[in-house]
């Protein structure tokens, strides 16, 4: 996960926005860096409508939107913190909306890598204290610093 996350793929939003807006803004970061083509972002938005990715995991909920590997130029992750929260439908109960504050947009070139990174993300998001620290970041640079500290600590422990 560490190698897939770069400072230009981070977004901290202090203002409310909707699910599609968050997906498009995170997707635009990946498009701008050449990680994906616009078609990938469109596929993620469409897939989210059919197969929701919201995870109700505690005080701070997470969504991990993704799509198939077509239109992915190289693997990467865009991570958004939405401080006021954004409504996503629950993966477990698709008719239920949950308030999500961490959105992790995953783009993987190969489905095997996608599964591996999803496992790493699931492990990472289990720690609510870690998610709270991320929410407290004032901007993208501070978020990147906090993330790299958590990821480095995890690598030393794991």
C-alpha cells in the first residue's frame, strides 16, 4: 500500500460534498498523474451505484471504491478525507446509507494486486485511532506525513 500512495493523490475536504463529487475529485487526481484514464473514473462511479463500497466499521466509516483493471495505466491509490462526512451506501446493506469520512479509491493494474491491496487496506482501517489521526490532518501534506508514519510503523511491527 505504501508504494501506491503519493502526496499528489491525497485530498482533504472540509466542506460537504456528495459521493459522486468525491469520486470524481479523487479520480481527477489519478487521471492528472497518469495513473488511470478518465474511463476508469467513470467506471468507478457507475460501479458504486450497483455495488456499494461503504464499510460501517466504527465511529469513522470508510469506502473503498474500485472498478475492473481496464483503463488503469499503473497501480495507485487516491485517498480522501471528508471531514463533514459523505453518504455512501453500505456494502453489507446496499439500501442503507452510511456517513463515510475516509474514501480510498483503488486503481490496480491486475486483479491479483487489487485483492492483495484490498487486504492491506482492510487491515489498515481496522484501527479507529489511526483513522482519527488522519481526520485531524489540516491539509494534504500533513495527511501524507501522518500516513507515512502509520505505514512505516506497521511495516516495522508486521
